[in-house]
């Protein structure tokens, strides 16, 4: 399926023929995508009818994969125009859009009145009189229930010159969107933190009397992702501006377009967290998606980074180290895990001793966590360095006695091959003994893989990476990710782009709880 170009050429440089060709190509791509969406919807319905009364895990999986592909196609679609009035006639050239259904009367409602700031006519100073009002409704989610918010904008007219005064409509995170910031945040966190695909969310909301189909939710996810792009980019710049990073990656199954099969993409994570070395800088994490695991992806991610990268032994990082701009620090947790697995399988005395020796290093790290880098380095030099030298001799001595094909010999060779990178933490108090911060950041992805197929397309993987970045950074700073995103989405439409860093988790003032916000609105309206 062809896809519309992400960026348009300079239209002023194109002649009439080129412009016509471009419009036809874009139109054909949109029609192709819409056709695929319609075909997938029909196929899902057909599979569900075939599945009625017959339980099959294989068919369940096929339906889930198609639902996820639909989510990503609909999330990638451009934001549709506002729905036409119910009585507006359809034309032959304009496809008829379903009219937006009114919100259920049973919903609790509150009113926000945006009255004009003028007390007199701004033109002539005359007295203002009521002329009417514009009313719009926004569907909002307060933890535990939905509510409708009536946005009322009274119109006033001057009794002398007939000048009309009215406040502009308040900005929304998605232009002319039905959803309030709380509902948008709830949908995003439910999908990316609680691992609920949109079609399941739609079913849950239907049980509460709220008709929100998957395509509507997908449009909101795509709209929110586009709105938050500048914030994610600011987060990336902050993460890469440090002198020490934790990096890791994990495989993610992704639907390959056209054949219904899966391929393996990668989700990369880069964590900035110097709190164990007594640094007060805010921790943060940035995720990136790639369709494969080629080394040029981390090379591109880290093109502006200068410092030390703590990571596993992935060979794709070698191209970065070879340039001399990034130093390698290896992970003792990976070494320990190899011996732990051997001991679990065979109760090996050698593996048990290796674990005990490495445990002595970790005991020192526990003691010095949170101290200044210079103090950590001095303690490591005096206490950890002798332990490492003894461990190195023990590794070499036992390697000579073991079969070259044994698992224990393989684990020892793994450590010796990376020895310089494994002991680097002794010379730099900023570094950690392992890469656990990056592994912790990837746990959310592992949980998502257990619940459903990760992504319906590469574009879906990129959206997930962006949302994982914001949700993960909020968690690292002790914030409720849903409350954080709710606050950001309530502010971002009117926030200056050149001050976007003010919306990062550690910069944003603590948002009031939902209960406090709701109570404040009620009091304001009563007054």
C-alpha cells in the first residue's frame, strides 16, 4: 500500500502538471489506505461471526492482530474535519461523515462559562446587553466516571453601535475534538501503560454507556502523539545532554503490512539517571523504535552524545565505541545472570562461588549509593579493585581447567572478553556497576508483549516509543503518568513552543488532583 509523503515539496517550485500529479498520488494513497481499513473491518466482522460459539486461540490471535492493524491505520490518518450538521445534505464529491452523536443525558454535567472580559463596548464604550450564547460539550474522564462539561460563551452586543463581544473558544489538545485532556490522558495511559488495546477500551466504555468506537479512539491517539511531538523531542535532547547514559533494546513483534504475518522490530531505550551518584538532575528516559536491529540505529540515536554508555555486549554499539567519542561500560548483572542460570540448572559449585564473589562487589555498591562521585571512586579503588583483580585471576585459573564447550567456560569467556569495560566503573564515580536502569525501563514493554501483539505497524511502534518516553519519565520523577499527561494536554495548546521544556515532568508544577480540580470548578460555577 502506498503511503502519503511525510513532507511536501516546495509547492511554489512546482508547475501545474507537477502539482496535479502530486494531488493525484496523495489522493490515490488515501483511497488505498481507506480501502484497506474497510477491508480489514469486514474481515474482522467475518472472523468474529465464524468464531461465534467456537473457542479458538488461533482465531482469537488473528482477530487481535487485525484489530491492532486497524488501530494503527486509523491513528495515522489525518485529523478529520468537524462533523457536518445532521441535516446537511451529502454531495456526490464529498463522502458523508457520520454526525457526532450527542453525549448521553445520563452523564453528570458541569458548566464552564467563558464570559467576555469587557464590561463596556471596546469600540465606543457603550453599554453591553446579552445577545445569546454558544454552547459546546466536551467529554471528560474523572477517575472512576465520565462527565460532560458544557463550555458556554455568552455573546454581548453594544446598545449603541451593535458591536458584538464574545470570548474565543478555549483551546483544545486536539482541535475541535470531543475529548477533554483527562479522557485523552486516560486513553493513552490505558493503551501504553496498562496494555489495553483500543478495541478493548471501546468495549469497556460501552459498558458504561459511552459509545466510543475504536476509530475514534485511534484518531485521538494519533492526534495526541502529533501534539506532543515537540515535548518528546525536548525530552530526547535532555536525555542526550548528559555525560553518562544507560542503553538497551528489546524485540517487539510488529505486523508486516499486506500479509498478516509478524516481523521483529526493536524498541531502544536510553536512560539518564545520576541519582545514585548524588546528582540532583532529574532522571528521564527516551525510547526510539526501529524496524530492525542494525547498528546504524543506535549510531544515529547517539550521534550527538559524548560520554560513557552503559550497555550490554551488543555488537552494534561497537561502531560507536570505535569512533572514540563514546566510552563503553559493561554490565555486571549480565555476567552474574549467566552464572546464576548455570547454578539453577546444575547446582554448580564454581557458579556459586562466582555469584558470591560478584555479590561482594554489589554489597559495596549498596553502601555507597547516593554518595558523591569522588567518594564513590575512592572507595571502589580501595575496596572493589582488589576484589576485581582476585576475580580476574580466579576466572583465568578455572578457565584453564574447564572444557572449552562447557557453559561455565562460556560464562567466564564472556566476562574476560569485556573486562576493561566491566572494571571501568571503578575509575569513574558517576558510573554504575550494571545497566539495570535501562532494563527496568523496558519492563513495561515486556508486560505489554504478554498482553497483546505490540504494534500494528512501524508507525505504531514509533507512536508507542513516544508515549513510553513521556510515561516512563513521569514515573521516574515520582508522578502519576495519567495526572501528568492530563495536565500537559490541558496546557500545551496555548503554551509557547520556545518554552516547551517547561512541560517536562520535573519542570511542570504539581498538578492538582482530579478531585480538587472538580471541586474548584463546581465552586466557581456556583459563585
